[in-house]
């Protein structure tokens, strides 16, 4: 079954994956009145839990924003999110990101470096191994598909910047890669427009040829997922 891309999250055969919550970003920023991004993320996730009814929810890294401390509002947001997942009857899985140096100080559950999903497509011979990791480092586990965050992808179409997914087929050692946008709406995102040939060191090592990825945009107003050609083709149309 093809992944279902929604509001900055993706559903893969009963598992909902979100990345880059960056709880505490508003408190760490210079914005005088942050937009309540912590509660906003929890409320949006609650709506998706009710709508999609996943069996598990995977946080794909960068749960917190600060490297050095966790504001009380950030730890409270993670606790609220955990309760929401539990109340929905789902299991919460936490994957470590490069910002999560303080995660162990406030989260007493297991923290994964990489998490393997079993997504059966047809019979057992067609089973596809999917690994969720943050994406800031090369994964150690072999997989048919990797689902990552880290890059905060966005795309500018007709002057409007939108968060986007990046869908790459066979782009990393012959495996597929799906890059999920930042779930936190305070994270503006890095535009993929004009990034062809980019060698920026902060980009994920799984995204070495961004032109081979297909941008995918979820239009919330129309409740429609828009899928575009690979960026090296689509770039000329932007």
C-alpha cells in the first residue's frame, strides 16, 4: 500500500510517522509571542489519530529544539502527546535526532536510533522492510525504504511556500527514501527550489541527489495530495 501523506505526517500501513517536532523552539526563538507551536502540534496529531486510527506513532527525531536544556513547556508537550497517543489506543515509538541530546533526561521510555517497520505488501515474499531514522547520519540497518526527517523540505509554487515530502525511488544504495517535512509549523522549512547540485553539509546523507526526488504536497483545504515529477524535471516549471 502506498504511503498516505497528510498534514506534515505520513501513514504507512498502520504506522503514523512525524518528524522534527522541535518542542521548545518558540521559547528559544526571538519571536516575542510564539504561535503556541507545542499545543498546535499535539492538537493536530490528536486530529490525525482520530481520523487515521494508526496502531503506532513514530517520532522520527528532533523531538526537542534546544541542544542544552528542555523548557518545562517542551517536556509538558511531549507528555501531552504521549497521553494523546495512549488514549487513542496506539503505541508511541521515539527515535533520536541530532537535537535530542537532552531527550533521555525527560523521556523514561525506550529511545531508538533506528526503528524497523514491518509493512507487508501482499504475501510474505513481497514484504518490504522500512526503517525510520532521523536522517542526519547514514543508517546502519539495511532496508528497502527509509523514512527520515532532518531536512525540513518545503517548496515554493506560484510564490507560496509549502511544506513538502520528498519521494525518492532507489536513490540511496538502491533503496527508496521518503523525507517528511517538519511537523512543527514554526519551522519554516528549507526550499528545494534551486537546490539541485547542493552540497550543503547539513543536508541528510540520504539525500545526495535532490533532483531525483519527487516533491509531494498535501493541500489541506482540498484534502488532496499533489504529486509532482522529479525535481530535476519539475524545477523548469517553477
